[in-house]
């Protein structure tokens, strides 16, 4: 299966997980194409100053691969600066958040796997 670049669905989430601003989520695959062990595979873009609020994952693992921009993530109450090439893994029962602290969009791939 090949999906054309213009076939992806994009959604805007306001104040995602009690964060700030608008988060753009471009779904790489639709739910029916992900299989039973994957809940999300998407490119996420956060504008400067915007954020995804702190939240917990239950019975799943989320992986972020940062591609562009800079920001700060909270990994179970520990703040860490991130940029292109960094990877964040949030395992089952862990908390995380992400904020764009740079001057350009913070862009990363997000993959959620069911445990």
C-alpha cells in the first residue's frame, strides 16, 4: 500500500491535554490501517509558546521523534530540552508533556503502541 502525501488527514486540537494554543496533528495512517497494536502514528506540529499538557499513558507506550525546532519535555516531573534527532519514550503508567520554547514550529513524529 502506498499513500499519497496529500491523502493524510490533519486535525487541530485546542488546549490539548490542558496545554496552550493549537496543536496540528497530521495522521500518517488512518485507524483502520494501523493494526491492532498501534493507536496513533502522526506528525505533530506545535507553534512557538504552545504546548501539550501533562498527561499519563495507561496500557500503552508513546514515542516522540523530534525533527524540527526546540522545546522542553517533562518526563515524569523531569524537564529536558529537546531538538532535532532526540527521541522520547513514555512507557505505560508514565506522564509527559511538551512545550515549544523556540522561535519556529516544534515538529515531531508520534507513535502510540498498545501494551
